[in-house]
C-alpha cells in the first residue's frame, strides 16, 4: 500500500462526534472484559484497534451495535443512546454496518438475495430499488459478475467483499470491521483491504479491529492499543509505530513487526 493517511484524508471535524463511549464496563460473568473505556469518534474518522488476543477489541466494537450488552457507562451513536430500548437498538443497528471475521452469508441465497434481504425487510425498500442498490455496491467491490451465484461458489476473499457490500446496502453512517481478513488465505487479504481503502477514501467512518499494520499506517487517523480490557495507548499511526509510549505497546509491536 502506498497511500498515506494524508493522501486520503478528507478533513474530519473533531467536534462532529458520531460515537461517544463514556466510562463503559462489560462483564462476562465474573470476567471484567472491558474496563473504563472512554472513546470519541468523529464523523469520517478511521480508527484501527489492535492488541493481543483476549484484550477486549472485538467485544468493544460488538457493544457499539448491541451485539454485546455493556453493563455500566454510556454508548451514544449519532445522538442516540444505546439502552435496552428496542427502538434505540434497531435505530442504531440500521445506521451501523458490521463485517465479521467469518462472512455470515446465507448459503441458500444467491449473492444478490443476500444483499437485498436487509433493505427489503428492515428498510422496507422496494425489491427493484434494493436490487439496483445491491448491484451498485457489488460493482464497487468488483464482484458484480457473481451476483447470481451462491456463497459456496466464491472464494473467501470474494465472500468477504460480498459481506462488505451487504453492509453498505443498508447505507450505514458507521462501519465496524472485526478482524475482516484473519480467516482469509494470504493472497486474498489484499483484495479485501483494497475495498476497505476505497471506503476510507470516500470518507466512511470506520472502526477496524485488525493486525494488518500496513493498513493501519495507510488509512487510520488513530490507532488504539488495548490490553486487559482497557485502551492503553492511542495516537496517530506515525507516533504509534515510531514512538510507542507504553511498555506493553512496545512489546506487542516488537512481536508483530518484523
């Protein structure tokens, strides 16, 4: 990747907050998986979250669209607080797209039907309009020719691009990525990262859990490092990689950067 943050930065406004997390805690039984998490994300900002396995990275972003329930603190997404109110949860999920490590496509539906299901049932979009939108996003991820196929007929990289297009069909304001390339063969990683870089160029607000440090250097406005359920360090990519402050961050970087 040759793009730099500066080259694709489209001018975020720090005072235009789209996600606010205040003193958030999360437990799994007795396990305190997230502790005193505070984070503000500006509209159009791109954040990469990294850290060792079990540090709470995936749980953090899963809390943002209520796939996991936090027990203390506040999460506010585009002015709506995430509570047990089902209307609020549905409103936020309609605005927040998510791409998982595994593609979660319906194997018995064609690629086109996978993409139109959400808009038709959740947003009540007419079928013809939903199909036109689906083809538009399949073109964007360079896979329109596969629209009539089933997921099992596609490679892993192609399926992950379909999963990204499916999220985009809901026209979200925020995209969450939970290790989107970790289940892929190495030669398929680049095609997925290229789609994500394209999204970044268009100004999509993105939170990405990943160990793809080249992507972090190229695309992120900020890199967060998590350990034991806390945000231990956050900085611009250049400062994060060139001048890490915390001993735990230094150890982590020494293990993954060769």
